[in-house]
């Protein structure tokens, strides 16, 4: 009688005397349990696997050996507590995933192995009105170059993760609101991207992916409740609650760009007045300044002028800080996060924008919530959404391998 059969029987399972099929199913189930633990914590020891699965060390040793023979698990070079560590490998060592971050005027593409190690990334500026299919074709060309440099064959690409700068309506399966991505308005984004890449696709709002990237590898690592805010063409947020990205009922949670901070303010592209997008998003932020400094003015130049003590630019940045502070105050009162993580070129202005933002949070938020919410810069900056897209792709691959025929025991 094998150790794993005995353990199964003691746990109330069918008698170990039952032939063939039941034991094969049990063995397959235990292989999946062990592989799941190793995937969730790369670098875990064999003894820790036994503890978490509540299987005997002998059973774990036997089954880890099976996973090694199948190429699904390997020992790492890094010791932990003086013991060899294990990490998961899915399929061939050259298997990879792609992460794509589409912006209003850019696309960034990254390639990673199945342990999440980024093998390369590339960014390109795109014409603002480039069609969806053309944008996807450009991203695929970038991905093909990255695969060639990394020695990854097209057949080894398992999954594509994609971030779009718009809410994704999970009920309708469409871009939920297309003020920025109007070229995608009538398209099924999954089908459009899949038609070009020819691989399984998972996608999400770019701010949600920025939050996911920060959660796994950035300033949100080790935290379970935080808000990620990205300021670019628009203003978006990803909400992490109890260690998971919160999407809401339709997938559109986190659209803070259209929270009103000035009911009599300028008209936003959504049709309402005084949205934070209209004040802080690049087009609205630059609109009045360009009447003085010219149409070529960008956010980087505004920051440079502010550092030279230009009064107009200092006031514009301070106004943006107060507007963001008003939104963050409401979010702190509602969610009481541990951290507020900020990403975007505008925050390179430092205390010129962060000072007014913190001042407004201190004035408007519940004192305990304001004190608890540490406002910090992004740990990944412009790569956060791409890292999040890679993470989303990896999670899809890992979720799918429970049915991988490699795990079947003959």
C-alpha cells in the first residue's frame, strides 16, 4: 500500500484496495496540489510543500520526482533556510508569455518566461488615431522581434495579456466607455487582438494591470489594500482590496477620472463638468498653459519651468495636486487603504504637486484614514501596466494547466 493511498484512505477517501482508476485519479490530484503550491511560492522547500499539502515527506518526494521527470518542476540555485528550493516550469523551458500595454499614443510590449522573468521589452509611439487592428499589428511586430532576441519560437508563446486605457465591460465584452479608445468602440477587443496574435488573450483596464504589477513586483508588494493611480492622457485607478484587484460588477471599477471635483469647472470629454480628468489629464492640464507657452508644450516642459520658479506652471501643478487630493480623500474615507501609489510623468514635479495633494488629503479625509494612507511613487513607473499584463497572462497559463495533459498519469 503506497503512502499516498494510505493518506487518502485515512482522510476518508475510497479504500486503497480499489484498483487502478481511483489511485491514478488520486495521484493526479496530488500532483496538481503540489505543483500549485510550488507555483504560488517559487523557491519553496520540499519540506514546506509537505506541510502545506499535508502529505507525507515520502509522498511529496516521490511526486516531486515525477514532476521533475516531466519537466514541470526544477531545483533552483538559491537556498532557503539551508535547503534546496523548488520552482515550477510549465512545458518547455523556452515557453513564454507576452504583455502588451496600449496607451493613447504608445504601445509597450514585454516578453517573459514562465517564472515571470522579463526577457525584454520595447516601447513605440503610435499615431493617436491609429486603428485597432493596425495597433495590434504594430504590437505583434514588436513581440516578434522580442521573441527572436530571446530565442523564443512562435509555437512556444502560450498567452498574451493586454491592457487598454478604457474600462472593460465584462458583461458586454466590449470597451465600456471609449472617450480615448474611440477606434475600438464597436469591436470585440478579445477577438480583434486574437485575430492578430493568434494566441489566447486575456485583457483588462490598464490601471487595473498597473495595480496588479505593483502588487506582485512593485510598491504594493506585501500590502493587501492599496490604490494605484496613473495620470497620463486620462486619470485611472486600480483598486486592490484584500490582496486582489477589485473590478466591480461590470468590470468598470476605478474610473476616478470622472469623479467631479469642481461642478462649475471646464467640460470634460465625458460631457460632465469639473472631472478630475479635465483638470489633471494631460489635454486639460495643458490646455490653458499652451495659450501662453505654445502648442508644443508638454508635461515634462511644465515641470522644467516650475523648477525655474515659473509662477503659472507652479500654480497649474498645485491645482492638479489639490484636485487629485480631493479624489484621494474620498477614496481614503471609502476604502481606508494602506498605500496610495502614484504613477505618471506629472509626479516628477515632486513636492510642487505632492505637497498640495497631501495637504488636501489631510484636510478632507477622516484623520485616521489620512494617517494610515502612505502616498508613495510607483515602484515600476512606466512599466507597471506591462508587468501587470505579463502577470495576467502568467496567471491565465497557470490556471489552465490543471487540465494540461502533461499532468495525466497513465
